[in-house]
C-alpha cells in the first residue's frame, strides 16, 4: 500500500520499481548537496519500501547513516509537493515523521543533524517545551498542526495522554507517513523491566493509520534478537510483513582489541588505561557503573599536575546525571580543543552519538552484552580516513574462570559446573567472545557469527580475509611497545650483582588478635595523615582512599615479614602515597613489629613456664596415684631345715614316761623371706654354742 491516501496519477507506479528508485535518487541528490554521489543503494531500498507502505527493519554498522531512514521519505514527499511529477503519487500536504529515541541527548543530536539538511526538526522534551512556553508558543499544538516535519521524542512521552490527543487528530493522522524506532535492539530488553513504555510500542502501532509504516534501525541485532523484536512489535514473519535489510556490523577502519586487566577495578588507580589520558588521543572510556565512572575520571584528572586548572576540561564526564549544558560543553571541547583528550562515560554516551574525531573506544570491563560491546566500539572511527581502535579490557577473574572451564572440559565436570555458576551473569555471546580471546581464535569471525553478519569474508580470519586492520588475536603484538635496541659493540660488561645475605631468622605470622590490633593502628595512622592534607581529594573522599594501591589487610598479613624499608617498599610498591608517607609508615611498622615481637616473646615464655608447671604437677599426680594403687605386702614365711637326728635307745624301766620331742640344735638352718624380729632373736640364740634347749616338761606317773 502506498503511503499516500489521496489518489495517484499513475496507478501502475511503484516506489520499489526501477522508476521509483530512480526518482528517489534524483530527488535526494538534488536536495542534499552534502552527498555529491547520492544515497547508498541500501538507503534507496529502505526509502522505497517505506514510501510503498511496508515496514522496514534496518540493521547496519555504526556510522553507516541509519538516521537517513527517518528523514529520507519526508525529503522526497516535500519535493513532490513543490515539484509534482506526472509519474509520481500525490503526497499528503504536510508529511510528518515521528521518531522514538532512547535518550534526550540522542534526540537533540539527531535534531541538530537533520536540521542541516533543510528539514525543520524538533526534539520533544521538558527543556524544549519550557523554552517554547517562555516564547509564548505551545509546542505540542504545533506538533498537532504538523508544523514540524520531523518530531523526535521518547517512548514514555509518545504513549502518554497528552500525545494520545495528537494521535487521534484526523489531520495529523492523514499526514503521518513514518514512525521510526531508533536503537531498536533496546525494545525487548528495556521493555521487560527498565522502561515499560517500550513494551507498549506494539499497542501504539496498531493505532496508527494503515498507510503509516514503521522503520526500526539498529547497528547490532543477532538472529535470535531479531525474532524477539519482530514478535514484540507484532510482525507476522510468515506473511512477509516486514522488509529486513541486514548489513555487516564489521567496521573496516576499527581494530578489535581484547586485553586482560592487570589491576582491579575496585580502587582509584587504573594503570591499564593510563595511556588514554595523554594529549593527542581522542578516547571514550565506557564504564558499567556511575561509581566506576567517577573513580576513572578522578584518576584521569590526577594524571595532570595539581596546579593545572584546565584538567577538568581535559577529562570530561558523560553520564545520566550530567546536565545538558555540561554535555554540550563536553561535545564542543572534544571537537575543538586538542587538549581535551578523554570522555569517561556510561552507556548513555553509546547510543547514536556521532563524533567523527574519536580514535579510541575503551570498554573498561566486559559490558552487559555483545551488542553493547559492538555499539560502544562503533563510536570510534566515524571519520573513515582514520584508523581507530576498539578496546575491551576483560577482568582477570573472568578469564581465569574461562581457562578453568576449558581445562575442566578435558578432566572433571564438577569443577566446570562450579565455574559456570560464577559466569551466569554474562551473556552467552559475550562469554563466547571472551573465550575466543583465550583460545586465540579470530575475534572478527566470532563476532560476525554471533551478530549474523554475512559476507564472503565474514567467516575468514584476518590473514585470509585480507583485512586492513587485524584483530588482537591474529596480530597480538600490534600495539605492544617496541623492543629495546641491541647493545653497541663497546658496551661495558655488566658488573655482577652484589651478594646478599639472607637472615636465618624465620618470623612466624602474627596471630589474628595481633593483626586486628595492627589494623587499628594503621587505620588511625591513615586518618591522621589524611586529616593533615589540604587538597580537594582529602577533603571530599574518605580516609580509606589513603591506601589506594594497597590495603590494610595485606599489610597486616605480611607485617611479620616487613623487617626492612626495602621489604616495605616491595610490599606496597603500587601504593599511591609511598613517596609522601612511606617514611612515616616505616616508622610505625618498626614500632609495631618491635612491640608485637616483645609481646609474642613474653607470651611464649609464659606459655613455656606454665607448660613446665603442668608437666611437674602431672608427674607428681602420677606418682601419688601409683602408690595408692600398689597391692598390700604378703605375710612372712619362715623356712627352716632340720637335719635328721638319731633317737636315743628306749628306756627300759617300767615307769610310765611322757615322751616330748624337743627341737634339735640347728646349726645349718636357713631363713627365707623373714621379717619377724622374734624369729631373728631365736635364730641368733640357737647359733650360740652354749645354747641348751629349755625344759619343756617332766611328767612322771
């Protein structure tokens, strides 16, 4: 269906025919003098289908010129109003295009750019509405009366009640020829939780006039995301309701570089990207959070001398909370001031910004998705005459987990499942891209495969695809510093290093209680030193910033090893305040180690003395217990051997006599096991030669 509702002069005419495309090319080439060669072939295809009333999904690389999809049909129809053609259709009297933009700054940038082509363009936001009101104008009424051919606004404003009145106006509906959705890859993820208005775009599309097509443009959209987007917008793919134009998102003048972060992102120093703050570069550094964004900007300002009053102009911020005036000043400085080298930004800067002099785009840490990575790298090299670079610094912990997963695929499955749990928050395509960096596969091949880029060289590595700029895997040493020059022939021999003697004393780690006490001393030391300073950094930042480059925990755990100033310097070599506060810290360390050593020695002596007392007490207790459990003594046994003796002859008288056996004299008696005193006395008497047995009894009749 044609976009016009009035009758056509030539019923056989079609915008998608060769005649229609030729007419579009002639009109655009005449209206846009900035394009001496005319529009691209793909742009003609997009405009022809829109003018024919068909929905269009345009996927093209950053810097390709996707914004022209919104204003191209308006240019053609306005030209036909002024210069009617017999072969062409009759356009509406005041054609209008509505364009949904995700950010106010992006809408303002598009408005400025489109206005240069001679089209009246307005970005509807609180500031422009207020400015029009100050001039006595009703901006929303002007939009309803079709006084603005190009209207840019947010999804929230498009679906609110005020704009609903405009969409119901018959005159506006008759003149509405195009609805545009910029950065269409955000419709699905933002519509779920972040911005619910994006989920209502499909309901809005059903309320549009039947002659109004929808054009959705983006630089990054995988095949899976494409299906989700078409479902979200209500397209019936089987009925071919949408004309899809997919071009490769690969940029020939932007080198794709992956690097491993050697320093943590949790502190206030970022040596990995110190090069980005040098004069002569034009770099955008993307951070995932506002907190990281401000810390990186602070690090960038500190790269310049403290007395440099322009350092706040050399390093700029761009976030969702920086004002429109500040952002506009940033764009002016970055474009015109050679000293302004760096913009530290969040994703707010990564949507549709077209700054032609950016040479380097840096993702500090993995972004949320591969699409975001490609989008942000695409900010660099908008001037196709320069060779730009798209950097992505990946956290060491992520790469370590990937390496563990690759190793566990060959050995254990339990370790692999544990590593995958840690990586659940990373998108699958982004994870596989980091994995390609670890395995050394061509990054362009992997990204093309994930993003659905088709072409004769999309699946070939850099060496076979004959790319002008190779990825960091295919040419890993491209950006590394040059090796040192070889020594000359007259170089003096290098003296042998001095012999160092190592101490034989081994210091054991301090106990947990001692380390906690040391932490209190170090915290008090930091607060005192921080309070003595008078710079802005110490005035507005907490005292724990004093330990940037090291930590109190590290110092406490290695305190027993800090026995020399050299050992301390080696331990805190990355500490930002080593030059200014190193001597004072060493004095404190010496005092603490001396006190802790004395305390440890006393504790060890007390423990040794107590252990000796315990051993003595245990020995005495064992002896007492042994005596108590000893068995009672056995009774004395007297063993006497009596030699045989000849009996006297029997008495012959007849007197009855009582015979009594008397003990014989024992000269050879033996005594064994005897302790009786009486027995001993008897034996002594028996051994005497004068001994006579005592009279026992004389009994007669």
